């Protein structure tokens, strides 16, 4: 199938928030004025040099950026093919890429004079980042988290509480990330004047997918410069895990128009794509409308959303960001998947060979690196987004591996 | 073009009273019991019937309607069955307007064109789709109007005078004023604020304005009916369904009466309302 390719993949969305047929603003009327207000405030901030100066300062001195681009020498030797680099988002303050976006949104909340911040979280990394920046900037913070995730991500629940945030376990629906997002939207509909909704991924109604992407693009922008410094040229391939897809979009977007660069997104295949227990919305879903946007979703034939499954709470979401959906249809990003077991094997391998314990989310990307890297020549430069650290996952990994950590 | 909705509101205006709009979830607690309840509504005093199209992720709904949707889905409700319910109701009632209310995804997956044809043929008069604001009118609103169905929009306390014209444009049948900022069934509206908001909307439109979200009793219905052209009650009715079920969640001999008793109380409240002023 030939898809007519645009001159640039970086011009979206249109003024109504569409990436091709995806995206949009599918929200209740109560929220529509709030979303328009947010869009206006974001557009003003985006072009305000003072906002950029403020962002850059905190990114450097509070988050600890730039994060290193690290040559994973022993993993490269082990696979015997491509030269593998890690973009070390795990070294950011709070331990994942999530903080890049949250910093931007919290500064925006301050500009808009909103004293109360709500967020949804799956693995808890976005919740921790939001709790952290709310503490730093003196804002009230309420985090919605599915009851199932509260149980499997206890360390992050405790971190959020220590930071002064209120964690509200969500018991509706499947009690995971999608239900936490429903509950956050219900909160926002109720508290319309004082509340800022800090969405953690490149999904939701316009302008969130574009705004979160813009804040995460620091990952790819740094990678361009760092790879030039390390190798004197751009990478040959990029690979990242995808739940909603914010770490992937942050790495990919600055490279989308370098058309010779191969780009891979890795979804969570859970127990396998042939089972009903996975979270791969591109491989196993179809276009639909949920949480304010149109994108690929896991659902049944009657349009009812089905439950996602992944060992990684951060990938356990039945949808994907609308721009990823469009990049898939355009053929610009190739979407792959990795099962729970493959991610666990990659988790062990990376920990043992590199002395880096990855989160289970990027372990999914590492699982596909294990297949792609050996096929490539030794001068092929591959960047893996190591989007978060794995401390939070040690309990659940130990449970799955039966103590064979 | 007039629909059953237009005709019903015109008739009630001539009578000088507001409409009682009753919401129930299609297929709750199961298809058969739901049809029995719906068939009993007009005689109990319902003027317009709203049927929820169950959805797994009802983002604007409170716990009562969330669990009503879950009961229906668990009992096997589908869009085909929801349209079948309307068709079955129409065999014995060709006058009471029926509005389907819900979220866009089940309609989108059914197929917009096919849905509109099938809904019209089944005897549906109007649609309320919570997650389709005017910004997304091309998706369903404009095709629905073309197909001869009313598209009823929600106006909310956050819809200011500047935005109201955009919300009212392409709205037909009636305007549904959401009386609170919040989810369904969550809070009790303040009648004086609601009546002021209704008056504000009426300055922008000739359409009837119905008020919903949080109305539970005959007394509240009466207070709202003094300013509005219709009062929508949902959470209280689906709660009545829930409370009538047995330990296994099955309908009992009491289920229909539990709903119709409450509908009769609400209807009495509305009949007791004194219209603020002739329009």
C-alpha cells in the first residue's frame, strides 16, 4: 500500500487539533470553554521568551538536564550488531521522562492562576512528577490512580504522599489507567474554575497531544546534538516503548523529517497479541473515540472499550496518542510489540550487562532491540529511549520471576 | 419538519406546564425488564423518554448512571438491542418522543450513516451525545439533522453568552441545560440560579429549555419547572431500578412500580408548578 507522504511530518495538528482523522476535541460542553482557555494560554506561553527562559532554567537545575546519551557498550557487544545508545531519561529528577512535560504544565498552571492540580497516573511516574512540581510551586495536588495500580506500584504511592499529594484510588471500571483518566475528567467537570488538569501523555483533547509533545521534544532535540558530538552524525534508528506514547513522541518528533532514519515504537503485547490480555492498540485495536480524542483503541464490536493488560502499569492503557495513530497510518513510524516475558528478559539483561535497572516500560523497547540490533551492521547507530528507572518495578518483577531476580 | 419532540413541547406549552423528561439506561437491568419499565412510563407521567446507550467509559456520569450502564452491558445490551427496544416501544406508542443519550464511540463504531437510518426507522426522535461539542458538528450533528433527527445540545454553567450562540446553532428539539458543574446525580441544583440561567438561554433561543443533573424529588422538579420548559430526571430513576433488584441483580415484581411510583411523584410536582410568567 502506498501512502501519499506529506512534505513534513512535523506541522500537525491543524487548528482544530487533528492529525489526519485523529485527535480532535471530544469533550463535554462543560469542559470545552476550559480547553479553549488552556489552548489560548499555551499559545501565549509558547511564544513568550520569558516562559522559555524559565523552562530552560528549571530543566537544567531542577530536572538535571541534559540527560546523558550513553553508549551501552556491553549490550552492543552482546548483540553483536548496531551500536546501541541509551537516552538516559531515567536519570532525570523523579526518575523518568514524565517530569519534562509536568514542568511545562505546572508553569502554565501558575501563569493561569490555577491553585489546584489534578492528574491521572498508571505506573505512578506521572503522578510522582506532578506531586513533585506541585510541592515545589506550592499547588494543591490530587492524583487519580486505579486501585489495581495503587497495589502494584506502592513505592510511588508512598512517594506521592510524602510529597504532600492526595492519592485517590479509583474503583470504577477496570480500576487502571483509563479509569483514572475518567475520574480525573469527572473531577475537572466538577471543579471548573480553580483546577488545572495535568495530562501525562500525548493524548486527550486538543491542545494536550501537541502541548505534551512539545514539552517532551527536549528528549529528541538533545539527542540530535549529543549524537553529533559523539559520532559526528545523526542516528540511523530510534526505538521507544509506547503506552500513550509521550516518551516516544519526545524522542521521535525532532527526527520525523530525517526520512532515512528508521523509527520504531513498541507496544505492550502482554500475554501475546493472540490473547485478549495485551495493551497493543495499534496491533490489536482500531480507530475510535475516547478521552477527548480519536485514535486507535482496544474495543469490542459494539464500541465498548476493553481492558488492556500489561505487566507494566505505564503501558496498561487501551489507547494511543492521536499523532502516533497518524504516523502509523502514514507509515513513518513502524509499530512493534513485546510480551510481558520478553520485557522481563530484557529487564534482566540490561540490569546485568549495563548496571542500569530499567523500568518495565522501556524494557519493552529493549526486548525489540534484542531482535533488531543483531541484524544491523556495526556502524548502525541506534538510540533507545531509556524512559525511566526500574526501582518501582522490583516488587512486581520479583513476583513474576519467582525471586529469580 | 417537526418531530415528536417539537409537537410534544408545543402541546405542553399550550397546556401551560413543563415536560417531565425521564432517563433510564437501555437494557437495565435486562432487555425485557427495561422494555416493561419504558412501556409504563407515559401512563405514569413521563412526557419525553431518554434512553441511555450504555458505554464502558461514561466520563460525564456519576456512580448511579455508571453502574446502570454496567448492569446493562453485563446483561448483554448492544446498540442493536437498544434500537430494538425503541422499535418495540413504538408498536404501542407513536406519540411519546424518544431521545437516545450517550457517548460517541458506540455510534461511531456502529457506523454513523447506518446508525442514523436505523435509529430513524426504529422511531428515535433525537440524540444527545455528551462528548460531541459544536466543534465536532461534522461528525454526527449535521448528518443527524439531515436525517431528520433532533440533535439536542447541552448548555452548561461554563457556557457564557459569547459561546452560547455556537452551542445553540444546529441545536434542535430542545436545549438541555446542565444545572451544575459536575457529573450526573452529584449535587442539588439551586433553583434560583437555574431559573436565571434558563432565562439567559431563552434570550438567545426560541427552543424549549429542559434542565437536568441532580433533580431527584417532586419538590425539586416543581421548583425547576417554574422557570424551565422541561425537567430531566435520571440518577434518581436508575437508583430506583437498582433498589428494586434482588440479591443477584435481577428484576423483581417491584421493579416497574418502583420507577413508575417515582415518575408519578415527579409528574405531580411538575403539575403543581406555577409558571413564573407567560412567555
